[in-house]
């Protein structure tokens, strides 16, 4: 089966530290699953480090080195214990959710579709959510105000001619209108990061758009 990875531009932005926190969380979660992309980001980090090594040295202010060395001796903040293993939630995402998958308090959106929103400070233009869709259920046809990234955490879904399984990333932009359908043999769980609002079409489109904003 064809695997679906994030666009190289997104991985470059992640490696450079210029990607906002919400999509960065999705990429970090994908990297915990996908060895290929994890290796690619490590290579990008190495290239960035080599470019820094080629920069001309900057003259430091008097006493700068002593101040840095003194800060290294200061005790750092206590480290939080690593989150326990979870069959659905990789460690980066598990740390944000703050609980195991079985303890998530899902909100029912409609029959067979539930969500759990992750409040991420400073990312007001993004909505970050876990979405659980029952086997064979479809997300109503919708478009987007901005970009959307969807990472499959369990099960799978189909979107047009493409099929997505755990670890795959699907991308959509304002030019895309689609109707994803969960696999019939078990449904799916996804991490979805959306910029702006979704725009639902059909008879109840305006009502769905209002409640899903």
C-alpha cells in the first residue's frame, strides 16, 4: 500500500523550528511512528547545523562566556516523567492529551463521529482535535478556510482514490472539498489540525459550519 507522508516543505519548517505549535505536534507525532520521515528530519537538522558552522564568528560581549557557564551550573526545572506507553497515542501526543486513550472524554458530534479538542495556547488560528469515526461512517462533505493536516492514529479511512492507515498524513487546502469515509472493518482515530473553519455543504451545511467553528 502506498504510504502518505507530510510535504517536504512542512518537514523543513518543522526542522527549522518555524512551524506553529499545533502542526508541530502533529508532525512530532507522525515522526514517532514513521522511521522514514524521522530519519529525514535528522538529516535536515544535520544540514542546518553544518550551515551554522559555516557562519562567520561573532564577537562576544565582555563576560558573556562567564555568564553562560554560570547558568549551566544552575539547577534546571524538574523533568516530568515520560508518559506511559499507549497503543494509539504516541508519546508526543500523549503528553498533550494528559491521559491514556481509553480515558478520553469524547464529545459526540453526530452518530458515529466523536471528537476531543486539545487546547493549545497561542494557536488561536488552529483547531487541534482527536476525531474518532465508527466503521463505515463518513465525514460530511466539507471545504476549508485554510490548510488541514490529518494523521491516522488507528484504523484507516478512504478519501477519494486514496487510502490512509496508521502513520499516514493527509493534507488539504482551501481548494479541496472532500468526504472522508472510515474503513468498514474498524473505523479510525485521527489527529486533525485545521487552520480556520470547516465549511460543510449540503442541506445542513450552514448549521454544521456554525457548530463546528
